């Protein structure tokens, strides 16, 4: 796995964790921010052929 792929997957994992925390805290604004970030990261992964596991978030 190259550095780009590893970094991208780590950012996705961190964003998913932040999204879960925002949901748990009831922070609707932060939930929207994290969802947008996650969408961007997943789109970037798809554009570069990076397989992203399906998450329940």
C-alpha cells in the first residue's frame, strides 16, 4: 500500500470516528460537516481506485 492510499484510508477512518462522536453528542452542525468531509474523501478514493470498506456511518 502506498503512502497516498494509507493516508486516505486513515483520514476516512478518523472522519468516521469524528462523525460518530458528533452524532453521540447531538451536534447536528458537526454531523453535517463530517458527512461532507466523508463524502469528499470517498469520492477521492473512488477517483483513484482505492477500495474503501463499507461502514455503517
